[in-house]
């Protein structure tokens, strides 16, 4: 929530929970659906994809449930 509420020109605050997840933030306002799953190229292997959760197109959070597949196919 701290990242979501951060001012546009402020850095994203860090927490213990956030340190374990990938976070990306756009500096644009919210666009698109409020919640969506997105396939993002893997940082370690760009030929494969990772699942991220898009929050209104302004924040992306890495899929936090490694034992549960989001079935992005």
C-alpha cells in the first residue's frame, strides 16, 4: 500500500514483504482494468515469461504464489 500511495516523484518504499516480491511502477496514472494478470519476460531468462499482477496499469507485482499456477496460457 505504501508503494501504491507514494507520490509520483517519490521512490517506492520498501518493506519486508515487498523485499521478497518483484515490484514495478509506472509513473503514469491508472489506466486499463483495475486488476489483470500479465506475462512479463523473465529477468533471468528473457525467452521465458513470468506472471505479474497489474494494478490498474500503474503497478506490477510479481506473482506471489509459487505453488499455485495462474494458468496464463
